[in-house]
């Protein structure tokens, strides 16, 4: 009897021991997911980084609890060193460029060390963007591509993803379409080496409605859009050392995560970059209207729109032909632009954004009620690049002119730029008065632009 009892006790302990071993092994198989949200940004419902990563965490914990351990960091909080070292993949959803969480302090060096051991890396929306001189090499290596603010563009448009490639990230995802601030014309590795486009669409001509400039346009992207070249807005990449990366340029609007296919695509990508098995039908999740309202940043409601001529755009004044007033009012009638200054601003001006090439001469015909000194200022593409790379000394160049009260005057100002300049500012005298402008002409080495209002 005693022998039988001991045998049973031994068998029972073996069963429990084996269960504990299996549970321990199962826990060890879980992938460590680190989600980093940026600080509060933009208006209500946009760039909701904190709410977004918490929504991802909820979906992962509910949909694949046996596959992942998820840790969330809000408001650009950076994980402890040990957590970074144990991460299987790191996702950043935040404002980019010089504000990018990965570029602060020694974070880039920390991440580089983990990428070398094969850690995954993901960036969503603006977090795909870094300056060319700080982050380009790393982002090309870690995820195969990035948003270059002097090459890529960020219009809002309806992207129609009619076909999807066969890839673990697209498991269970159906073709879909959404309106978002889909960045495109991204910088990718040479020859798209080990980069797989995941979401591609042809942008409409309306995405090129803005003048050339930072994130708005350039001759190369205009050519691609005109030729209907599909643009890749989500992509997967593999590294020689075995690491994986994923870039996704959507995510401006928080409501976009209500789209089951868009959400599933990103959840699948989290698993794939962590080298976890993606379920055949993808990561299943349910998101309700209430879920979308959770954890939103405390942003003030949009103010009621009050007409403000000083902030009017050229769309409200089509006769201005691209020029926009700042700190003054502008009206156009019978071919004359009438600009009124109140003396309260030290810099009333009208501005034109658009590329012109080489040394230029700006001419305009104007008359004023009080006269005074003004100036023409310009911003070159070289200065713009320096500014994008964090050079705080990149400034406007300018030359002065004088208006006398009374009759029409023809004013000529020569710019010193021998290169492309992307913005012209016509600063008017600060005295409270009315200035009338008949026409403006810019003559450069590559041609002439004239505005006959």
C-alpha cells in the first residue's frame, strides 16, 4: 500500500514537473515587443501616438497572448537599457525629423547595437522621417527606407491598395483604401536590396498641387506622379545579419486604425519583425468606437474659424497667383494688389514659395501712401538643406529697397544667390499705410516668372 502511494506521488510530481517545464519553455518563446509613442502633437484625432500604441498593445494582448509580451512607453519615454537589450522588435510612432525619439541623446547608438544582434525595427507615419545627416544610414539599414524631407512628400490623399503581395505581413489582409497623409517618394536602399513593397498605390495629380519645397514637391516626384508610377507607402526589409524592419507612412488620423485591414497589417508586421509566427489569417482584433476614444491626448477643441485676411491663402485670393500675405491684408481688384499694413507688425510681407534657379533679379511696380524702407528676402535650397540637417545658422538672405510716397515706382533688387532658391519674401515698410502693387517679375538665369495681377 505504501509502495503504491509513493509510486502515485512520484508520477504526480513528474506530471507537474513536466507541466512547469512546458510552461517555462512556452514563456521563453514569447517575443518581447517594445512600443514607443511620441509626445502630444497636432490637433484632436491626429498624431495620436499615445492612444495608437496602447490600442496596438490591447489588440496584441487579446489576439496573440501566447506569442508576445508587450511593453508600452508613452510621451517619448525611453525604455531602460535592459529592456532595449531584451527587445525582439521596437516600434516608434512619433513625430520625426529632429524631434525623433531615436535621435535624442545616445538613443541612435543604443538602437544600433540591438539591430546588430537582429532586433526588429518599425516606424510609423512621421517617425519614418529623419534628417539626411543623422539617421539616414541607420534607417536604410534597419528598415530599408525612410522619409527624406527634401525628396519625399506628405500630401493627404485617398490611396487605393488594389493588390497585395504574398507575405506574412499581408496574412488575412484584404485590398483596402483609406484617406490619410500617406507620405511617398521615399528613399530606399540602392536597387531596393532586400526591400519588399507591401502597400503601393498611384497618387492622384492633386498630390502635386503645392509648390516645390520641403515635403511638398520637387521635379523628380512630379515626374513620377505625372507618369503614374506606383508609390510604396509600406514596406518590409531584411538585414544581412537576420534583422527585420518595416516602414508604414500612414497613421496621421487615429480613426484610420478602425480599418480592420490597415490595423491587421501593422499588427502582423509587429510579429514579423519580432520573428514570431504570423497566424494564417493574421492577428485578429476587434476595435469599437469606444476603443478609439480611449487614451486620446487632452487636446483643445478646434477654435471656430474667423475670417482673417492677414492669414488668407492664395486659394482665397486667386488673383494673387501664389503670393500670400503675412501680418497685413491683401486684396486684388482690376489688376492691382492693395496691401494694407497697420504698423503693429515689424514684418508685414507677401510671400511666394516655388523654385527658381540661379542668380535672380526681382522687379516690381508699386506706390505707397507713406513710403519707407522694405526688403526682399530669399531662402536658397542649400540653406534649406542646412536647416533640415539642424543648422540653426541657415538664414534668409536679403537686400533692401526704398519706396517714396506718391507716384508709381519701378523697383529692382538683385539677389546674391547663384543657386536654386525656394521662397521669396517681399517685406513692406512697417509704417501703417497702403501699398499698391501692379506687377512683380523675377528674372533668373533659367528664365522669367511674371505676375500681372
